[in-house]
C-alpha cells in the first residue's frame, strides 16, 4: 500500500448502518476512528454486530448507510487485492491440500511476488511464530494451536498494514490462548500493524488492546483504553459487562457538581459520582467494584456516608480474600481484599460498616 495520508485516521467508520433484510438494523450509527498502529478490540455479546463490522471493513459486506474508509479511501473503491488487509478467523481456514509453506506462499503468488522473494518471506513469517520447521507438513498434521499460528503468519506474510481477527483463539484451550494473546499483541506492536480484533471474552480484550470498543445491540456503548473502561464505565451495560461489579438500586436525592447522594431502596444514603444521571428524583443503578469497597473507617473521607452490611461468607483465595455481604437487601455484594499481613478476615454472621470514596461509586442508568 502507498505511503499513508493520515496516521490519525487510518481506519474510519462514519455513521455506518447495516441491515441484512432491509428492515432491522444490526449496526446502528457507528462512528469509530483508528490511528495507525493501534490495536483495537471490538468486544460484545453474541449478535451485537462485531463480525458484521469486520466484514464491512474487509469489504465483504457493504454498509447500508455511511462510509468506511481505509487511509482516506472508501473501502468499496479499493479493489480487493489492493486492500492490504490480513485476516484471521476462528476456524483457521488453511487450505488442507497444501503444505504449510504453500499456504503461506499463496497470498504472495496472488500479489505476483517472485519465487525467491516468496521463499524468503514465507521463511521469515514462519520463524516469527516459531513454526519454521513445519513448512513441509499439511494442516492436518498440526495441532490446533500450531494451525492457528500458521493462520496468523499467513495473515502477516504479505506485510499488511491492517489485520482483522475474528475470535481467532476461540477454539484453543486456556493456556495456549493466553500464550497466543501475548504473541499476537507483541507481533502487532513490533511490526506496527493496525489491528481490529473481535472477541466476546472481556479478559482477552482488556489484556490485549490499546482501546476496546464495547458493542451492544449494534452500537458502541463505550470506546476507551482498558483501565478507563474498567474504572470509569459510562453506563450500566459497560459496568456489568466488564469485570465484576456490585450494583445497588436507588433514587437521586441530591446532585452537586461531581458528587451525588443516592437514597437506596431500603432508605439508606450513599455518596457517589453522577455519571449518566442528571436530576433529583431520577432512578439510578449505582456501581462499585469489589476491590474499592472499604470497611476500614480510617480509610474513608471524613463525613462519608457508610452502609450497614452483614457478612455472609468469607472465601480464602490465596492472594485475595473474597467476602460476600448482604447490603441494602443485596445478598451478592462482593468485597475483594488483598491478602496483606494486616488484612482483616471478616467473620460470617458479623455486622460491619462499609463505605468508599465517592469517585469509585458511579451513579448510572437504572
Ligand atoms: N449474513 C447475514 N444475514 C442475515 N443476518 C445476519 C447475517 N450475519 C449476521 N446477521 C445478523 O446480524 C446480527 C449481528 O450479527 P454479527 O455481526 O455476527 O454479531 P457478532 O459477531 O457480534 O456475534 C445478528 O442478529 C445476526 O443474526
Ligand atoms: Mg461474530
């Protein structure tokens, strides 16, 4: 592909909509811009429109409305062989009748690259994924993990500027999946490849990505770096979908700037930060991460509201303690604490006061 025109907007979705049947929109007004070299993950439940977006970006499906541009040019105006997009899917899709080396050579032949250069590139691409010794084998003679490595190196062999991956590790066992997650991000970053990665696995998304776009119902609910997504969810869907989360239902009692008081349904008051709520009387679902709950009063702000909680269960997990509490009628309220020498182990049946910093407790849509 020619020299890039705009490194800040290498991939652009602008007001993209997609309908397969002319009635229901499976992608609704999608806006997304990727700078060159970014590793972006589309994360969301099954049916939320991730694969559809990837297929439109690859040029295999057309958008019903809106524009998708690659380096400033509409994707449907670039002939397929000039798109320079590498692709990896869950079911590898290696050609079974070809050897591994022939599989890798194929995308280079399509691009009319000469024999000696092909051999050199194939060798380099296989070495990159530590499969250099397997060029003469056929796909059926490799394990699932090895096949997926080959699929990855085949997607990279022609040095694409953009790689699209759709649940590429879904068929692998946990250990191999974690190893491959690490290999893929390392390769993408060291080669400076722009990557759009699709998964429904939130841990995978958080650990691999520069940014994660959380999909639900054909819309991006939030697009942010992993730490921001986890610590500052914009709405209840994102708070619930990413990581473990405690929620309590209530009504806004007071709002001043970035602090709010919420009256929980059992009457107690708590402090939180208003996010997508705006007025007194509005229903809200407050969200607090299990590791941000405090039962040591000295660590709370003076004047902070606290809540009465009953300890239901204490689980020793080695590095952390996981304690289940009853809070405002919710029996599944979880607190996680680090196993430090001075850490208190709460005893089931006892009562404690819990609290938090208002900024760690977010008042979201009910
Ligand atoms: N080729 C197709 N024809 C008709 N409907 C489709 C097609 N592909 C996907 N869909 C529908 O579009 C929606 C989004 O699907 P998809 O993009 O595959 O979601 P995801 O990858 O997030 O699971 C789903 O409701 C799915 O049934
Ligand atoms: Mg999919």
